[in-house]
C-alpha cells in the first residue's frame, strides 16, 4: 500500500489565516508557520480599568466631549495591541503587533536563534528598543522566551529583532528551514558561535 506524502506543516500550524492576517499580512505568500499570541487577562483588566476610570471621570466632570474623543482612541489601542502575530513563509518573516512590525526577508537573515530575554532590559512589554539598538515585540506571558533574528535591511545595515513566543524553538526551526530552502547564493553564511555580524 502506497504511503501518502507527509504534510509540510502540522495541522495546528496550517490553520487558515484570520481576517486580520488576510487583510494586513497577505503579502507573505504561503504560510509555513504562524504564531499568534493574545494578551493575557491582566492586560485586558488594566485597559478595562482605564476605560472605566475615564468614563467615570468624564461623566462626573461633565466633559462628555473628552469622553467622545478618548474612548475611541483607547478602544483602538486595546484592539490593536491585544495580539502579537508572527508568520513564516518561504521568503518572509512577518511580525505584527497591532499594525506595527517588520517584514524580514528570509534571504536577509544572518542569524536566527531561540533565546531568552529579560523584559527589564527593554523597559517593559510591547514594542521596545534596548539601549543596544535591539527591537523587541513582546507581551507578558511568554515566559521570557523569544526568537532573535540578526538581519540586514535594504541598505545593508545590521538589524536585530526579537519577538516573544512560547514556541520559540519551533518558530526558530521553521525560520531556519525557510533559510535552508533558499538557493545557496541568497543565504548569508551562517555565523559561528559568538560571532557578531557588524
């Protein structure tokens, strides 16, 4: 009896994209892996308390115009920053926290590794930049696990981007697999341990 070929991605990784990904992240091509992380309940509770405080203060003070302006802004922030998404395709790693985040060409990646990070180094969660110039896209609840990518932008400048993920090992493995599938001339030489591409 003939064996059927194995699927390229596991069933849970092959979920169909949601409406947001279809609209804002459609340029990535066929997705090999997607990591979608929702904000934990304390983040929603904090934003809910902020909304309730704003509502109460506006009603008590009679400043309903301020409420009409501030509530939609708070609601937009709440919706945009409640999900961190990472998709890996054959040619692109797309990171989005709200509407923000880089699209990193797989061919521009010098190094990709699963790592751990200390949120204090970046001054908190969200979209942050360390004093060393590394960008991180993270939210509470990832256990300090992240994928670190060293890559070159179109002008050849070195960039370092981290994104938090509870599945950092799997995500880094998929990115490395996408790199390995590129034609040899497109893949930067893999760095040795401790080497820094400057």
